[in-house]
């Protein structure tokens, strides 16, 4: 039987959700007021949906949103934004992800960190390639922070963690978060001699015009406080030649489009096994550094077990001759 406190807490949470939904549906506060008084006591929910319409006069988006577990069921709702600039480049039919930011003091809500995952009129997600376990990674060529061309095949024999960012990304929960998490992975694997020897990291920019090797080098050096050292011995920052970038992005399931320097993009992080095949793929940014470290450890163990089996089979074959 639940305690009185537990029942009271559940009732309070339910009331807050209902109040939040009412506030969103009624757009109780204009966006200008929200911007002038940024909320302090907030809760964030991850929204996935499709834009139905845009009202630039009121700075709102009508979104056909999917179910948000623990918050609201799938429904079409109007959401305010804090600034008209957040609507730039958006159009009805765009598929998006965003943060629903709920002010728990007055139950008002707005959207932040709007990212277009598929532009209206583009191929559906079912038509886009997504990395599958066992897919062989092509021998793509990228250019690292030292302006050196490197081939994907050069990482064979190591577990390779690949992710995509652009250094000008303004959304703290997207590229900066993923890069910080990669820095934590570098720091964690550095403490384990086996992983330090066998795990490599590769961050690829999809903004080649701005993210030159020099820019990427400065970007990589900015994580020294987390990595404990200049990380380029095992963590490389690269850009792809403009002609090859679409093929690289397509293979790794990355969607991006440039709107005057503001790049709308999805997220993609891949664990590549020592044999150069996809071990696991993450299409969002909700993974934890510990998950990728565990994936890398498992991939290495599987490779070691497979190698031992091959050697045992070869030895048995020789002894039976």
C-alpha cells in the first residue's frame, strides 16, 4: 500500500501535468513575456513531431507531436517559442525534435533546441540508410586537425567511436553535449590500459567551410580540462571533402541542411568494431559515456573470442594432418 506522502506526490505530479497541458493549449503567456522573464524552475521534455503550421505573428508552432512518456499523449498542439529567429528555416511538413520547457512556477511552456530531422519533401526516414549491426564501413577519407588525410580503414584493429558535430552549434544539449561526452569517454578509457590501447574516437564536422583543420584543432584542445591532456593521440577531429560529405552522412544516418550558417541536423554516433563493421548505432544524444565504453569493451571481447576460436581451429587442423 502506498504511503500518504507517495499518494500526495503522485497527485501533485498529475496536477502539474494537467496544468502544463492547459498552459500549452492556451498559450497563456506571449513569447515576448517569456523571453523577458526566463523561467528558473523548469522541467524539460523531449518532443518528436511534425510541424503542421507556423504563426510568425505570435511566434508559435503547431506541432503534431508523438507521445511524451510521463507528460502527455500524442496530439496536435500549439507551442510558443522565445524568439522569432527560432522559426527561421522552418516550414510546415518539417519533422523536428525539440525540448518542451515547462515553467513549474506558473505552468507556462515553450520550445527550445528545435532541430529539423527531415525537411518537408525529403525522403522519408524509411528510405534513408541507417547503419545496421554488421554493415561494413566504407573506406571514407577525411582530413584531420593536422590537415592530414586519413582513411577509415586505418582504424582497423581498434574499436572506433564516430560522431558528428559542427563547432558553431548553439544548442548546449546537442553538439556541445556530444563532444563533452566524447571527452569523458577519452578520459575513462585513458585510465584503462587495455582500452587506452584499443579504443579510438573520431569527431567529424559537417560544416567544412567553417570547420577547417585549424578550427578543429582549437576545438579539440578546448577539452583538455576533461581529457587531462591534449587528446589527439586517440581522438581525432576531422572534416570531410565537400564531395564526399553527403555519402559519409548518408551511410551514418546523418541528416543536415545549412540555412545561412545555422545548420539543422540530426544526431548520429556509431560504434565500429575492430573488423571495420558497425557494432552499434545511436541516432540521438540520449546515450551515456558509460554505454559507449561498455559497447567498446564488449566489441573487443567478441573480437578476442573470435580470434581465439580461429587460432584454435587452425591448430586443430594442423594437429590432425
